[in-house]
């Protein structure tokens, strides 16, 4: 017999879980959220998106003091790094936000239960093996964890995941990043700015797999100029820790002679995998694929009646904002409303320098699908605000259907790309054409004018290029 009864029990207090819980409560459901971490916000807030962005911001400011401010007439004789304070600021940012979510739970009357939730029967969640919760609906929102690389055992000291990379006690002389995706590049950027030599080892022959090819090539050129080292088309076959660091064994992905790389710290960032350990999913017969990804229908329902899943545990990009939208849509559905997620307008952002952002299809995808399209591009070097700010790297690219002019994808690299992309997200959400963007007012001088000019370039010529 269950101790407490709810309309909805959410297992997992990350971006998908806590948003789903709050929205459901706002719509009149009695909701409980079970989270074992002891702090709400999940991986994103505690050891992912938020702390990494805090360090990216701090490290960027430190790098500015190393010479970039001189062009603005600001001379600094010597700026010193206080890593302890920098890490402390990061922790304080995290603490304030996790406490903020607890406040939102109280405000919206969501019951927060600290503990490990497990589905032990249909309509039942057991917390820490003893307290039973009855629920009409159960939502799995347990997120993801780092993917392991055979032969390279993470100890979070010398061989670290992204979690350990947030807590290094000192700046390593040489950091090797295994994986050329956004997580590895962002964390590599932090420690490179603070003085580390960074080498990126990627199995494929390009960075940022899945992104627009032109974007990836241009991005690598900028990282080359910044002093990053790359070993593309290379696989890691083993790692051995020593007193002084780590010895990595690598070889060409297509075959060849092995070699060794010496590093103080190795960051394993080859991707992430769903976290469903101890959830009771296998025992209850919830359908998952070989990678542990929970299979759901168009309404986020699993094959077990009354059990749903959202976020990193189901197919699709492992992004916090994707999980949040799924949480809102599912809450609306469970409350009797119509909830929907348009995955075609889900943006991706890399918070390096320069930033990269994209939404919709890239050129490779359009060619593969046989879709005729037109391209409009505009360089940030021709944007007046970018020049005034002194940051002119990158470009904006708009892809539009050759017949209808409907925007199919937008790709950006440069200052504030992660903010600029949301103009494109909104445009695509309303099925706008490139002409719609081109004819819309854009304040002057703003970085967004580059989006307007790129849209103009689809069918005509931009004014300032």
C-alpha cells in the first residue's frame, strides 16, 4: 500500500523533470518530483551547462586582460589568475540557481522528495527502497551521464569527464581532450584561456560532427589561430596514469603506427548516454534500445501504461532546452491540453569563441534529401556593430527552399551567435521565408543586422557586402 498519492510523480529534477513538474502543477495536477542528487537542476545546472558557462565567462574575461584590452586603450601591467576564486564563483552561481528551483517548487506547490526513485509496480514509485508513492502518471526524466571509452578509465583526477574538468585544482600544462564535440571544445577552451596547452583527439576527420560542414571547417581555422592542437582521424587505444600525468596511446583511425601522447590531464568527452541505472525500467519491461534509450510514442508514452519519458533518456539531441520543451508539452497533455514539440526548430549552440549556433537543416542534409535550396551568406566583418566591438570573426548563413523561399536552416558563427540564432528559431517556427527576415526591421547598429543581410543575400544582394 502506497504512503502518498499523486496525479503525477516525476523521477529526475533536471531541466526536463523540474519544468514538467512545475507546469503540471500550474495546470492543476498534484505533483511530486523525486531527485537523488540532493540538489535540483540535474546535470545541466549542477555539473554541466551552467557551471561550464560560468567558467567560460570568467576565462574569457581573464583572456581579455592578457592583451585584448590594449586595442581599446586599456593597459594592464599584469593580471593574475585566482583559480580558487574563479571556481568559487562558479559554485555560487550553481547554488543560487538550484535554490531558486526549490523556491519555484514551493511557489507552485510541487512536493520535492530527495531520494532515489524506482518504478516498482504500475502506478507506483518507491523512494530509497522504502517510501511508496502512488501515481496516476509517472515521468522518467533521469537525464544522461558521460559515455565511457574502453581502455580509458575515468578517475576524475587525471582522467576526467566533463564533471571533473570543472573542478581541476590547478591549470594543467597539457590537457588532451578526447572528442571534438561541443562539450570537449568548450571545456578545452576554458583551460586553454587559463594557460593550458590543449590537444584535441577526434576519431572523425572533422570537428563538431553533425553540424554544417562549412561551419566546422571555418571554426577549426579559428581554433588553429588560437593555438589549439588537433589530431583528427585518430583513435585512442589506451591510457596509463603515472605520477606525473597520463600516457595516451593513439593511432590513425584508418590504421597505422601507434604513438604516445603525454598529458597532465585527459578529458574524455566522446558523448553521453541515457542514465537509467536503478530506475526499475528493465524489471518493469520498459522498452529500450541497445544504448539504453527509452522508446516512446509521439506523446512520450512508453510501452508501460501510465509511464512516460522525456529528455536525454529518449531519442533526439541531448539538450536541456529540448528536455524543457518536452516537459511542458507532456504536462499539457497529461492535464488534458494539446502539447506539441517542433523539433525542426530546436537550436544547437557551442559556447566557445567564436560562438557557433544553428537551427534546422544544414547543406549536407539538404543535398542528401535531394531538396533544392538557395544560400545567403554575410560576413560579420561587414557588420558595423561587430567592428565597433572589435569582434569580426565568422558569418551568418541562411538556407531557403529554392521554390517557396521558406527558411530551412540558419547557421551562425561569431559574437553572440547563441543569442542571434533565436531570431531564426522564431522565424522558422512561423514558417517564414528569407524575404520575411530580409524585409523586417533590424535596429542599427546591431549584430542582428548580419542575419537580415544574409537573408537578403538569398534572393538578391546584401547592402553592405
